[in-house]
């Protein structure tokens, strides 16, 4: 069966008549057209790229009232990757923001034909995602939980039900599936043309066959673009150039790094079946087989994501319009085999064409949007990872909101261009990473999996030393960070490959590290923290920071202030610690992935004053977190200085000598709630100080620890972290951090008005701690993050962080609780009584577990371990 179909394929590939027909189609489709209208001399916005992204941005900007817009396309509209898109609109997404984008796109495309009169081919066919393993089914159940609370109909179905819905599917190896009946099929090119039509009617000027060659930047802002037909002055430029976005980003005085890379993507088109397939037959996604299958004109369209992808165009720019690239039947053969195994009745089906088109992929499998950190007014929307039609409507909407309002209506940080640094823009890095990313599109992604390519790029000076002691590594913002340390004698290979939704193999290892942090002393290398120094010759530094941060930074020299860097809505753009080193100098510590975002935010808001300087000193300092009750003993013996609370109170910073090394910035803070110190060590002293600490600490039971232990400690102490729990839509009042806001510090600060209003009227969500009560750590699925929260049977929010508390011997989840009117759905103020008087459940892959809600961490009186049956959680008092 397989060989017979394959022989048919090889005949088509070799047959001269077949080749002539294919070439004729391609030649006809690329006929040149004259330039009908001269370019305008200026515009408010210039969009480069006439595919689904560019037309969606133009459509939404014009809907929001911006009319002075020019869209430029180097070839013809929708003639790039959009033309070859499979046209599958799927909402079955893991990430919440991607799910929301796809849901909006689906609803937009449904009404677009009626709005514009352009046929879009929209069919609500539904989709079936198949599971060949129990782990895959768990992954689908987690997606189903998210879809359900979003109001998107879906259900987990049996293999028998799969066969009833789609009779052609071979179900012998299936354990279940996810059915989403309202997923859709469209003609991607026609959707793009419909969006362009609506935008044009709203005043957008569209010019085809016009190439952008350069973006002019003056004083850090976009001022004009150069094309092969002349210059256009503009205030905003939007790079929607798809696979060409990388090269276009470098076509400016100030380069804009857009880390994406193209790979070849293959799918086949067939002639109609003898009994043509119904147009509303559901799309089939078989991730374990690495394929997708959809109806196409009575036949099928089927492609996939092979294990050995073929990156292309590493050397740079290619043809203007994307033609069908060279066929490679040998390369497609594994996907073809998977198709025939899944649908054996297709044995005699005649294949019309093997399509090979480039698709752009990003280093973390998420699209790229937002404003450049280096050039104001330069926006990007690109790198869709083969999901452009699913995300196109929603992504265009969010970017348009960003441009018009200054921020989108949802938290898009997971997609923000500023999550990347220049280090991710190496062409070698991108080529190697996308070869890993493309197979990962189908691979099962269990919690806390890590990329394997592009590693050991940014490392601490202690990397080799820690690696030799059994460190297991993860990567964040290109920086290697320790997860945990494997003790001698453990099976290193098994631990390195531990992948599960249940209790992980590292459970006991992390537990022993947590125990040491609580009873003795541990060292965690936290060198990846972002570190800035801000100083001035006068009071400019203090005055600027007082305006940009919510807490009072006018504190005595040597004090450390934990504060938020808020936006105009009072939300967290950054959560950081700032030490006052001198009257006019400040040392700022931020999360690892804030390096680009925080720098851009401050640069754009600090006054342009030669007396005020800001320096990124991340690379200058190694950071060691010395955690535990014996940390004070280790540090006092190494420094010969008094470290008692009287001499070294909490949130204090002092330059000290440690061993032979001078100039160590020591802060009495650990980011976990446990006693201890952060040591910021000039990088040349790092190895010496580490050795001294470890040698001196031997008699106090010192050991290395990793970020998994830190995560457990901070979550059981109810500590929120930026990027996980805190974001640009969360205020200090909503997460219990009123004490880090000084509304009366004597001067206005960004976000103050919103916080004053919340203080007076209350908040619409509250950060809450949940302790799972009927959850079996050994046998039940674990919560990781993103699980729906139910109060009295009604959905009220999602978890943002979770970890096992080795102290409470229970799982602890953190998340936000909302209050919706049961009749109108209107959001209401969340009061303390509302939190305390509800019965809560956490949904883990469709199974709900009872949970106890707390607004405060548990008392330190209960910091010793107890048997589960002896613990009476309701009797705990908050600190």
C-alpha cells in the first residue's frame, strides 16, 4: 500500500509533463503589474508586508480611527507565506495569550466575508487532536480545561467517538482525543485580501511591488523609510515582513534585532476522493505522528513537522515572492507514512502536488510583537511558527492597540520582542535553534522542559565548578542557571531525562536542598539577575527614580528598597530591589529576563541629562545567595565583621571584604523569606569567594542548591515573582504589596492615581495562596501553572505559580481570584470576606482538587515538618 502510493509520487516527481504544468502555474502567478499610484510623501504609519499580519494590523489600526496609513508589499498582497498557509484556525493552544489570539481570529474571520464581500472560505469544520499516549492525553486535558473556562466548546472523547466523527481515522493506537467543534478552515490568502479590502475602505493606502530598503532613524526614533520608489516620512513603522523581517530589521541606522529563521515546510495536496470529503469534516491533528490533515476541495491537505527540518536562507534575503520550493519526496516520506498509517483508506488516492514553502520560526516557539527596545516608533509583528492564520486576527488587534493606546488589552509579555536580547540574533544560533524548534511543534512538552541548542552561551564564572558537582541546568534569557544538584551515586542520565506531569524524579533531591536552606546554609548562584547602576552628579538620579518607582527611595545610604516600576495603569513593568549606595548612586536588581525590557523602559523615561548616567553592570557581578540560619555564621567568619541584626538589619547593603576579596556588596535579603544574604561579587573574585564560602561552610553543613529549591521556598512564603505572578496588568494593591507603595512620599509617581483609586474603591482581583487538601503527591497529577481556579463551583481565575511545600507537605498554588456577578457577568470588587468565605477547587487536567485559600503566608511557628494527618490547616494564622 505504502510503496504503491510512493511509486505514484516518484512518477509525478520525474514526469516532464508534471514539471511543465507546475512551472506554468508558478509563472502565471508571478506576472508583473505596473505601479498604478505614486507613493505619498508622508504618512503617520508605514506597514511593510502585505500578508496576514500586515493586513491585520492595517485593518485594526483603521478600525481604531487611524487613517493616515500606508501598507507596502514588495510583491503582491498575500503572495508570501500567507499564500501557502494550510488555512487551519485552531484554538487548541497551551499558552493563554495564544489561545485568546486564536479565539479572536476565529470570530473575526467568521464575520469578515459579510463585512467585506470577499469570500474567505470560512468553514466551521472543527478539529480533533489525537493522543497515542496517556501523557499526550493529559496535555490535551490541560488544554481542554483552559478552553472550557474561556467559553470555547470542547470535549475529551474516546477513540470510538473519534471514529464516529471522522470515519477515515485509524483508531487502533489511540487512547483518546480533544474535539473542538468550532475550530475553522479558511483560505488564508482570501482572508488577507478581505482585511486589506476593509482597511482600504477605511482610508489605508496599499501599494504593491514596492520594496522597503532602509528605515531612517534620528535621535532614536523612526522618521522615514526609503523604498525603490522613493521616500515616505513617517512616525511609525511596522515590520510585518515575515521571513524577511530579520534582514529588514538590520536595514536601519540602529539595528532592530528580530530573531527568526525560516525552515522548509512540506505538505501534499491530493485530488478529490471517489466520494469527495465533506467540507465540514474536522481537521485532524496527530502530534504523535507529527502530521495534520484537513479537507481540501474534496481531497486532503496533509503536512507536518519532521524530526530533521531543513533551515534555509541563512545567508540572507531571497526571492521577492515565495514560489514553491524544490520538492523533496525522500524528506517527506516519514510524514507520508504517518498519514497512511492514520488514514489507510487513502492508499489509492492520487496526489496533485507536494508543496514546499518557507515558514519562520522563533527561538522559543512564540511569535514576536511589540516596539523595538532601541528605536521608538518601530513595531514588529512576525515569526508565527506556522500558526499565522490562527494568530493573525488577534495579533494584529493587540499590536494596533499597542500603537494607538500605548499598551495592548492583554498581557503579551510572552510575545514581546523585548524578551530577547542581541545574543539570540546570531544567524548560527537561529539556524541551530529552529532545527530544534520545528520538531518541538509536535513533541510532548511536559512542565519545565528545556531547549538543548544554543546553550552555554551566557554562564557564570562558577559554571565549570558547579557542573563538576552535579549541577543540572536550565536556561533563561540565554543564561545558564542551576535547577538542582544531583548527589554522587544517583543515576545522572535518568534524572536528566525526567519528564512527567506527575511527581518528578528530582523530588527528593530538591527536598533535601530545601531542608538545608531551612536548617543549615545553602549557596545558590543567581548571577543571571539583571543589574543596573544609576547615578548623577546632583539629585537627578533620586528625583527620576522617585517618579518612576512606587516606593520611597529617599532612604539612608545602605538601605535596600523593594519596589515596583509601574506603568500608567499601576501595573508592574518591573519588580526589583534598589540599594542606595551613596547619596547620588543606586544599585538596581531585577529579574533575569528584564535586561532588555527594563533598560528600554528606563531609557525612554529618564531625562536626557548628561549629569545622569545608567550602566548595565549585569556582567560585572557574580551573585551568590547564601540562604539559611547558619549563613550569618559563615559570613561573619569570612569577613571578621559583625553581622548581627543590630549591625546588619534586614534590607541593608554594605560593602565588605569576604576572604581576600574587597568590594563585595552584601545585602540582607534572599528573595525567599528565609534568613541569609545576597553577595554581589566583582566577577574576577567570584571563584575565590565561592571557594572561601564553601570551605568555611563545611562545619555548618553547607551545600549547593538550585532554583527549584528557591521556587519552593518563595511560593510557600507567598512571594510573587515578576513574569510569573506579576505583569503589566497587576498592581501592588491587587497582590498584597501595599506596603511597597508610598502614596505620601512627597512627590507624584507613575501609576499613583490608579493606586489611590484602588485604595479607596477596592480591587477587582486578589492574589491568593491555595493549599491543596485532597491531593496525593505521589499518585495525582501535579499542578504546575495555568490551572483554573473554582470558587463555589464557578470559575474565578487561574494559578500563576505552584510548587510542592516541603514544610507543609502539601502543594501550594498562587493565583488571582476575580469576582463576577452571577447574572450579568460584571466584574465586582474582591473583598477579604469574598476570599475567605468561598469553597475552592483547582482544576488539574479536568480533575478538581479541594483547596484552602489564604491571603497571608502561614506563620513561621509551623516551619517544621509534620505528618499530613496531624496538620490542621484551618488553624494556621497568617504572619
